[in-house]
C-alpha cells in the first residue's frame, strides 16, 4: 500500500467519523479535513470529478466553520427566557435529555422543581433551537446552580459565557454570588470567570 492509498483510506475514514459527531462545529472541522485529504488523493490519481467535488466541499465547510467560530463569541447568538417549573416544553426538554443530564449532573431531580419560592428556570435559545437549561435556587443575593445543561450540539460553543457574563439574568434577580453543585461532572466554569472553592465553583457577579 503506497502513500496515496493510505491518504485515500484516511480521508474516507475521517468522512465517516465526521458524520458520527453530535457537535456541529466538530463535524464541520473533521469533514473539512477529510475533504482536503481527498482533494489531494483524487488529484494525485487524476480523478478530476471527485477532486472538484471535494474541493467544493472544502469551500463549503470552510465557510460554515468561519461562521460558527464567529457565533461562538457573538452575544446576539443566544437568548435566555424565564419559564415556569410546570412549563410543558421545559418538561419535554428535560425528558428528552434526561440520560445526558444525569451523566453531567447526577444530583439533579426534575420532580423537585418549583418546590421553593427561590427556584428560577431559564431556557437558553439560539433562534428557535433550545441550547440548554439553567435552574437556580436563589436566596438573597446568592444563587445555587441546580442545573446547567447544554445540548451536545452546542458544546463547542460558549453559551455558558453568555449566560453567566452577558445575558443580564443575574442582575435582574439581584444575584451577586453564584455557587455550583459540587457533583457536576466535567465542569467548564474555570473558563468563564468562576473560582474554585472546595468541590464547588463560585462566581462573584
């Protein structure tokens, strides 16, 4: 097997791997790399129709990657909407993603929502798509994070930075301090201004 045979197999394998990705940015980047490898492979073999097709896909993927990277830091890309604990759409989102939520925040119990007056719930949206759910328990000027969930598709983006730093949702509730659950798995808070305190993360808003 020569070098170009290997390149062909690698490019084809990367196409398959890219199609298995849930995260939209990761899919585009892997597909871009795969198509670039296949452009070189088909050019070397002088298979011009396939070389042209993959070159076109390189251009398309490059455009999408550039747009997605811009949106990662665009505060206008996301919005937060308060909802009630008995909202039917909220219940649907929590049910659909129940298994994934349990992986990252095993102490969250949706049946306890609304049992206290300090419970506030937000849906994080990108246009008409639901990006995630945030549930806070507010006492005075302190909010405890009961749930901070982002759907797999948007984990390459920065909805967390928008929610905690730019959405204004904390200011409207008079929140000055945010404390996360100590049982969160793979918490990202160190990247958005939280500091570590024991097993939790703390933000001074």
